[in-house]
C-alpha cells in the first residue's frame, strides 16, 4: 500500500517528485498569450479599440443597409408590442378561467 513518509523532508520530496502535467502547462501559457492578445486588441491605449467607435461603426453599417435608422416602425411594433399584448391577454384569460 502507498504510505506517507515519516518526516517533513520525505513528504516534501514525494510531493515535488511528480511533474506538472502537459495540459496544465498548455493552459497556463495559453492564458498568458490570450491575455496579451486581448489587452493589445481591446485596450484603447494600445490597440485603438473603443466601445463608442465600435457602436458608431455598427450604426453606420445599419444605416447603410436599411436606408435610414428607425425607418421601419411597423415592424418594431409588430415584433415587440403585439407579442407582449398577446401574452397579457392569455394571462388574463387564464386567470378568468381559474377564477370560475
């Protein structure tokens, strides 16, 4: 059976005798590389990226594809207000049936 050593030196020698698994080394260095990449890409001082610039670019792309931002109010109402009203109506109908 595998027994523990009697002395602290023996225990330390046994604990440090095994190598760190390769997967842990890959994870460790991969996270360091990813952190450097992320910092370089998404920090305003190093990479020049900013949330407001990304938002402005996405709005400009939306305007270019749709013609004008917010021009289709009918579709906005159709896909937001009507399902909400339908859900409220179903809830009230279920409450009414339950109250009987």
